[in-house]
């Protein structure tokens, strides 16, 4: 007897098998490339302050030996570079710790009102140094979300710090908690700075992505803050939405 004809399902199944394995290979390649880009970026970011430290040490041992003034100035710069490396290592460790954590939503009930109050209070001196005023707008009632207090604090610290750093001197930064929809509270952080050109917006949460690398470095940025924020918010089943208008300012919204 002739062999039965393969069913359409079997035929399509075979086709699908090839398609899936092809996709898996390209996905694996993409992940490999992302991983090696990340290692290259991280090494570059660490190597820059290291090279500068080495250069200053050699100068202090050689041409600037015995020069008191140069000593003081160079030690100041070396301290800054070492601090920059520590910040970078801290952020890299934060990222890798978050990657190891499961995606289970942390279930502590966190009241966002005192949390945001604490974030804004702790950043007031930093904002004042930059000539920025932080305004906090909270609703009457408590607004609780299931989450991890420290992680959420890290997210809002980063957003408010960025709004102060990249906003405009003399202008304000507004932090608003809205619980109009009680089940889905939102926090917006608004600045009235130069804004972000639209082509950069979709890439802001990539690791080491910076609109202007020099501006970020000079403002003590590592380029990892928003990548960390995105990781944390994904764990919390929350979204980060960015709206920006060049010349007007930027609004980062966390939607729980
Ligand atoms: P960084 O450590 O450089 O601040 P982030 O990951 O926190 O890194 O932010 C990534 C980049 O996004 C910044 O370098 C900056 O170019 C841009 N950015 C973030 N927040 C703002 C903002 N409020 N206004 C303008 N640009 C911003």
C-alpha cells in the first residue's frame, strides 16, 4: 500500500521547525553580539579613568616630582577618576545582580508618598548646587504598590537626578504622583531642559547609551542609570514612558 500523504499540519509543522531553529540561531547571535558589545563598552569605560590615573601617577613620579601645586591639583583629578570608576563598578554590579533575580514581582507593599518625599529631600542639595528647584506634588491618600522599596528608590533617584542634571539651570523639576486610577498609579518627572531629539528616545534605556557622551561624563553619568531603571521596572510589571520636546523639556512617566 502507498504511504499515507503527510497532512498539511505535518508539512507546516516541518516548515515551522526550520523557521524556529533559524530564528533561534539569529537570536543567539544577536545576544552574543550584545554581550560582546557590552563587555567592550564596559572595558572602555573602565580603561579611560585607569589610563588617566596611570598618566598622573607617572607625572607625579617624574616631571612633577617635588611640585607642591601640581601634586594638589593632580591628586584632586585622580580622586575624581577613582570615584568615577567606583560609580561605574557599583552600577555594573547593580545590573548584574538584577539580571540574576527572577521576574517575580517583589510583594512588599510600598507607599509611594514617603518614598518620593525621601528621594526629593535627599536630592535637594544636589539640585541646589545645579540651581534647580524640585517640586513634589502628592495626592492626599496613601498610594501603595507591590514592590521593593530600595529598587524603586533607585529608579526615582535616577529619574530625578537626571532631570536636575540635564534640565536647565534656574528652572524647576516637577515630580508628581497621580492616583486618579487607583489600581494603576503613575509618577511623572518633568524637566524644562533642552529635551531629547526623537531619534535618541527609543535607545535611552540601552546600557551605555548617552545622547551626548561628554555631557554625561562631565555630569558624572555612567550611562547605566536608565538601563538599571528599566530592569527594575520590568520586574515590577511597570513601564517607563518618555516624552520629550526639543527646546521644551522632558517627561519620564513610570506607569505601574
Ligand atoms: P547617565 O549616567 O549618562 O545620566 P542614564 O542611563 O541615566 O545615563 O541616561 C542616559 C542618557 O539619557 C543620558 O546620558 C542623557 O543623554 C539622556 N537623558 C536622561 N535623562 C534626560 C533628561 N531628563 N533630559 C535630557 N536627556 C536625558
